[in-house]
């Protein structure tokens, strides 16, 4: 039996409508939605501040340290922010995977 056939047989008997209606699955969706919306809004807001500050103020042209302006610091901070969000997502995805595994195990046991 191929891996695809084993996987299909393993999950074929699950009642997906019942899983979607379960409170555990709804909690998983709510947690994912909360995380995704918050990080997306934060990322877009932070990323769009650079052009807004560049066009509508002269704050970024002022020196931060020596010949390094605030614009360079802000642009570098965007790279740092991206790596931090990536790390947070990896950690949060592990939590989401654990929640999904719990939903599936309860569905297999017939408790969802």
C-alpha cells in the first residue's frame, strides 16, 4: 500500500463537518486568525512608516550617529522586525500544529 493510500485511508473515515463544528477546531481557527491579523497589521504598519516619514517629514534625514541617519537605522530595523516575526511564526506554528493534532486525535476517538 502506498503512502498516499495509507494517509487517505487514515483520514477518510473522519467526519469533517463534525470536526469543523467542534469547539477545539474553532479555538484553533480563532487563535490563528488573531495571530495572523495582528502580525500582518503590525508588519504593514511598520513597513509603511518608512515611506510616510520619508515623504512627509525630515526626521529621517537627521543624523543618528556620525554620518548614519535615522533612515538607515529605520531600514535596518525593518530587517530585524522581519526576522523577529519569522521566529515568532515558527514558534506559534508549533503551537497550532499541536492544537491541530489534538483536534484530529479527538476526532479519531469520536469526541469532537
